[in-house]
């Protein structure tokens, strides 16, 4: 495979597509598949066959089209019409009316000029919903592997790292560590053997960004990893993906096979002396394996437990060798930066948080689904313009970012720009991109309890604060939520949350109390309202029984809870 | 190797740059409580008792795995640290079924000593009263998981020093427990050499010798130092050997 061969392949595929009369794209991501997009596909194919159109019109499964709540989604390539809730009958009608008679099926047509579509800026998701997720030819026709070709044949590893550094790309896994800096550290580490690892162990409740990218554009990740491998001097890559994503695993396996067959992975890539292989490692379902040191142990076939850092994996990683670990979305940004230059990327977003961020919108919001927006966009725009606001008759209460490690952002902070620094100022984090919207029906103590239950269950049990502390935090939350808690319990809860945050070994424990602390910060009254009201203190020997009323009983409550004694 | 100077609790000290804060502090009689650490075994930083403050950072650092740096200013006994240490012991006390009065190592127990040290008189959290298994199938020893604090010293000594790797951890979170081989009775373990090292390094009464009565057993961990010193070349020891 040479660069010329790659161009030739791209042209061949573009020609093939041009000769078709039309292409019907259906969403083949996990969300739409689960609501029946395969049946829709079969119905469309059958309808095409009945009209002898199956040679002229191609039906293909793409990655996530975004509006997951309205699936299955179908798109007509020629005029860009998108249909929602396409069941078998609607699929047949689309072929009949739209393709044959040129009449759009009004009832299911989505208005693509609405902010959900027009306010987004797609870099990571640029191919999702546009190309066949299982075809390497279509990826190449869309410019795929061009960045790898350029990097391997024209650039020095140091220049690649410099380009990534200048772009300002930061780790999309949540912590936001500068990617170029990390690559530079691994490059400089002295070792015969280095590794590049992709963290696809996306485990936050309500988050499905990485899954969508892997299902919709798997080659983008392979290309990004190969570029990273070239830059840091690694010849072996691992994708650590959770077993709960069978479709993504299937597509990745296929993609690796396709890339190997074309010589885009393996030995002597683009006839250079650069070799790079990628293998999959399937996670066994532990949330903590998303923590990098636990993830590395798990790849080595050992128990997924974190270890203290330093040393960081960039110095001591897989089998003791320097190892680069990046998130799926981080790798997905690599090829566009190489193709279009770091200056272009740095121009998007804010100066400190460049580029775009993919969010998975879930919860009490009209447009549930996958979106990509430039960094620094106000939270209000994401929720009310793109997301369409909360369902009718309810009021926005809080947005939860960062999953069990993040915090709740209340209505008064809706104008907060969404970037790494701003979210930290209100006690939340960017996280990997899960965004759960809560309306006035949500009980914040229950929200905190839900996340603590999650952390308690997912704690690996290595360090004492996380292993035992989360159990007691959950117990205290449970007591309070059942109306049995006292002010002492609340004080104990806060003290324990701070202690678990300060002393836990890894990120899971250190951030486990964030949902409690942030709901306490913004919705403290919901906790205090639930506290059990102590009996009014009535002095046993009262000089005047008539005056022991509730109105002036200062001795009873020392100024605490003075309003609750009715 | 470079020599450097640092300050611990206001005292200026010299150290080698490959030494941990805990090693330096102990050389100079600065007491830092520990539970999972044991000289001669690899450090895992899991008990969080040895956390210290380092000037310039809001974070706390485990003294057992943090290496000294030139000019470091370390504090080991601030109010915040003491409060956290007391709460860690408090959590441990509520987690297991620790009944000192009927324990074989009563008065010789590291957990008990730590509780005295941090001034723990009672726990404010409800006791979890877990149902834990006791295994007396081994001819010489007993493992009573009710008294286990999951420090993994037994796991490490068996793997790193004895080379048998009988012990490991099963389950996760609050359900974690020490198991022998494929979670089978200790007495049936084909890999156990009955060397007894795990019993000696166990800080509590979780691993005990048969035939000892209440408050009779004293554990000695000095042997480790001799074994480890006796090994001139240590390269083959897998120090990343926990679990």
C-alpha cells in the first residue's frame, strides 16, 4: 500500500457511489438497532426489490445519527432528508413515495434546520451517520487513512507531537491532560518496547459517546492510534473495550481485519519501516478498569486494581514499559488535526479548551441523543437549543455531568461555558461527556444515593476509605432519604465525604463523593427538609407550664432548626 | 543516586533520592502510622494511614510510595491528617467483627495499637456485622476472615518471599475477601508450603497458629528483614506482586 494506492481506492469507491441512483442510510448504532432498525432495513430492501431498484439504490448501515430518542432513523443521501421512527411500514412508504414519486413522507420527516442539527459542529462524529460503518472503502473515500499516510511518509515523530501539542487537544476521558504533552513524555521515555492503549471502557451511567464513535467510525480510532504509535515509538496497540459493547467489538474486529488486509496496520505501513498492530482486550465489567493503572493490569490479565501514581503509565505502564493511554474521543481527534492543521483546531472552542466535545444527552430532555459542540458553549444552549429543553410541564432543575465522578449544575449556573476549567469552578467535571438533565420531579437526595450505590458497588476494595467509606455514605444517605436522619447524621455525612475524597487511592474513590457534595452545595434544603424533627424539648420542671410553648423555647434548640418546631 | 535535603515536620534531613518519605521518617524516629506497609515487602499504598501533606499541593501523598525530592517540605501530623487517620481506623473497626476480648492476639494487635494511637474510643458508624468465613482446615493454622483488614500482607509475603502465591483476593468492594488458591479450604491447598510466613506478617488475629489461647499469640515480622537482606540479588523478585 502506498499513498497512490490509497488515492486510487478512494476514487474507485467515490465512482461506485456516484453511479448509484441514491443511497438509503439507516442508523445501525446500538440505540436504533435496539428499536428495530434491522427490520426497517429488511423492509426497505424488500420494497426496493419489488420495484427492481436493488441495484440502483444502496441500503447501508451507518453510525449514530444523533437523535437517538426518535429512532430508528433513516436518511436519504441525495437530498439529506432524515426520517424518524421509521418502522417497516414507513420504510416501505419511503421507498414508494420519496424515491419513486418524489413525495416526502411528511409525518416522519425531521426538520433538519432545527438547532439540534444546525448548532452542532462535528469533528469526531463527522463520519457518523454518513458512511457505512462496516466498509473501509467508504472510510478511505471520505479521506480516511490520508493522515496516517502523510504522517508516516512525510513527517518526523517529533513534528507529529508538536502538531498535536499546538492544537491544544486535551484528554477527552475527563481529566483534560494535554495530549501533546503526554505523547512527548512517552516519546522521551527510554525503552526498547512501548505501547499505545485506547481506553474504551466507558462506564458512566448515561454515557455512550465512545460506543457511538466505535460503532460508527471504527477506522478513525485505528488511524488515530497508528499515528500515536508512530509519534511515540510504539509498535503495539491495545483497545481495552468493555464486553457490554458487543456491536462495537464486532465492528472493531472487522475494521482491524480490513485494515490489516490493506496493509494499513501490520508491518511496513506505507512501505516505511513503521510497524503497528492493534489487538482488542475485552473488559469484564468493572467500572474501575477505566482508571488507567487498573486498566493496564487488566490488559496484563491480572485483577483490575489501581496502584498509586507516580510512576505514571507514560513511564511505567504495560509490563513495565512506557505506555500511552488515551480515550476513544481523543484518538478520534488526531486524524482531523493532522489533516487540517493545529491552527484550525486551536481556533475552535476556547483558548484553554480547544476543539469540540461530544455529549450524550439523557434524562428529562426532549432530544435525547448524541451531540457534538464546540468547547465553551453555554450549558443553556446545549440543554435548551440543542436539547429542546425539558419535557412539557416540567421545569429544569439541574444538569449532571461527569457521571458518578461529577456533580450537579443548578439552574443559576446555566450560562456557564462548558469547558474544563469552568465546570470545575462549580464542583463538577467535564468527565467523558455524559450529560443527564433533571427536572423538578427529581429528588436530589435520591440522585446522590443512586450514584453512591453505583460507586459502592464498583469500588475495587483495595483502599479503606473507598471500600468502607462509600458503604457508610450510602447508609447515611439511605437513613436521611427515609426521613430518619438527624442533624448529626448530616454532619457525619459531610465529614465522611470530605475524608473519602481526600484519602482514597484512585480517581474512583477521590471523586465518589462529588455527587453528594455538589447536591449538598446547591440543594442543601432537600437534605435538611428530610431530617427527622426532634421532639420539642419541654423542661421537666417548669416554673410555669403555660409558657413552655413552642414560640419561645430558646433552650430547646440552641438556634438550630429553630423554624421546624411547630 | 543523588543526595538531597528535605524538611519533615520542621526538621531538616538528608536523604537519597531513591528513598521513600516513610523510610526517611523512620530513620529519624518520626512516627507515621502504617498498616499495609511492612519492611521487606513491596508497597501498595492501600491503607492510606501514612498519607502526609506536602507543601505546595492540596493533595495528600502516601509516605510509603512517595519518593523524596530536593527541598520538599513534608508535614506528617497536621490536624487534618490526624482526623483522617482516626476515621480510617474507625471505618476498619466498623467493617469487620473485631472482638478484642476474645482474640488470640489481644494486646499484640496492630489494629488495636493503631486505635489507641489515634485515640479511637468508639465508632460513630453502625457496625456492618458481615458474615465472614472461618477456615480451620489447615493442620497448623487458622484464617478467621472476621478479623481481616485486607492489608494484603499475606498475599504479598506468599508471592514475593515464599514464592507460592497461595493467597489472593476475591470479590470486590466491601465483599472483598482473602482466598487460598481457587477459593478452596486452606488445608487442601496444593501450593501451600505451610511455612507460616503469612501468619507472622498478619497485623491482626485473622491468621493465627492453632493451639494459641486468648491474648497469647505475638507476631514477629523481623524474619523478613533477614530473608530479604540475605538475598544478594533481588532482581527476580516481582515487586509488583500483590494479588
